[in-house]
């Protein structure tokens, strides 16, 4: 069930759109998607020459975007990243590999929504953590 991230309310646009395809969505609860960072992307010229790695901060942003899609679902809510409760990067993510992004809502307190997030490449976890998003729906 592929969905377009922009049609689901994600406000980001290129070059800062880090979810290419939604692969599953339970509106208001959880979402999964994919992203491939290509070796020709300018970030890899300096991170790191000879051993290009997707920066952890970019993986975190991609996970925040999939969490925003999970929270918004199809109900028109809009979210911004409010806090990074924890993030770990147990393995490196390299360019030209499909990164699977997943977010699952674990708490909702007023306008703050907490998500458990995880990024994997095949069966290897490359990022995991807990992010808090703020509902900024007008």
C-alpha cells in the first residue's frame, strides 16, 4: 500500500524530504516507509570521503518525518519534532541501500506525542530511539 508522504500532510520538500515511500500506515498509531540515499548526494562528499555514511542527524530527521506521518495519518494533523528522548546508532547506514523507517506511537499527552522509532537496513538496526513530536495543527 504505497502512499506519497506529501499527500499525507508531511510539510517537507526536496531536498529535505527523507521519506520516499510509505509502505504501511495505521493512522494515528504507526507507519513504515523507505528511503535510499544515493552516493551522488552532496552530503557524502564530506561524510566521509572513502567511507560514506548517512549522518545520524539525517537518520533522526527521517525517523521524525515517518513519526509525523504516523501521527497525522489521514486526519490532517501536523507535527514538529519537539524532543529527542534517546537515539542510538548501533550500525552504519551506507548510501545506495534501502533504509526502512518505522515509528509507533507509545504515548500521547495533550499536544505532545511520543514515538518509538527504528531504522533498519535489511535485518540490521542502524538507528533506534524515542522522539517527541508537538501537534501544531492550527
